[in-house]
């Protein structure tokens, strides 16, 4: 049975250009039965959302900013999330924001046994990232050349996708190496599926796409520190990928 997800979007902190790719990404993890976006729709900077919301069947929730300098959107999202939690209609949440104010909410939802996926920009503070089961940087979901995002005063140029690719640092190599060792057999070989799952638990924002690779297999294969071996399963219908650290 497919998991039902509640998708709650902070309209004040997410650029509208990525919504189509974002919804396609969310569909990999479950069925987004509840889709809501929060913001003060009287503000002109949110006008670009209109067509995007219609195309993706996202329900806009009006939230006026009652006090200067205070973010009423956060409170509205949190209240709705708790109402949805107690309704028992979903098995997981997707919180779309780059705001650390949702850290406690993510923690509370996970304490209730629900899966929490976070989506936000690379500027998202670490506490919110690690509070989620998985965190996906919105920049890796698509490239939008020559597009102006006036609501964030950010110009996205032709080289944005290239600029967004992170370097595979010694810290990343150590993380992968130690994870392989954690799940390896006596000969040092580890099933790549187990490696990927444990990497996600150790570091929720770990994603091969952050480093320019669509999948973990080509990323691991490109690094000389690791050996990769393809094996047939018992039925011989598909290959199983195993990896180990080079001596």
C-alpha cells in the first residue's frame, strides 16, 4: 500500500520555479494526498505562484502577517501539521522550507512514527536538515537558465546547475568508507542498497545528485578509493551491486 503524504510548503521561503520538479520528486516517496502552501497572497512577490498552484493542484492558504517582522506562516503550517497528524490520514510529511523554525515540528512528527522529508535550499540550517529522515536540496531538482526569481532577488544563470554541484571532500569519502565497513561481510563487500540506506540515516541530506551523479552507483564507481562488483541475483533477472574499500 502506498504511503499518503501531507505536503506543506512555506511560500515565503521557497522559489516557485522548482515546484514541478519538486512534486515529481515527492511522488517517489508516496502519494501527496494533502498539498498546501502558506503565505500572504496579498503580497505582490507571491504572484508568480498562481499558475504553478493551478497546474499542480496545490491549495493556497491565506495567512496575513499580523505583526511586522513576525512570520505568521510558520505558525499556520505548524498548527495544520498537528491537526493532520492527529487525523491519522497520512503516513508521512513533506515540509518544504529553508527555515529552521520547523526543526521542532519535524522532530515531533518523527516521534509519532511518521516519515519526514524536508526540501529546501542549500542555505537551510543544519538543525532542520538533521531533524528530517531525508532532506533534499531544491537546487538539484532542476536547472532554470535565464530565469529571474524576484521574490528572492536571485538570478539563476546558465551555470547555476554546475555551480550547485558539491565537491567530493575527504569528509564525504570518510563517511562512505566507514558506512561500507559498517555493513560489509567478512571479505569487506557490502550490498550497495544497504550502504545507501545507512548513508541516509547517518546524513539525511546525503544525495549523489549533490555531487553531479543521478545515482549512487556511478558516484561510487568514479572514486578510486572503492571497488565495485556486479553480481547476478538467484533468479538471474537483474544485477546486484556490491562495493568495498580498496586496501
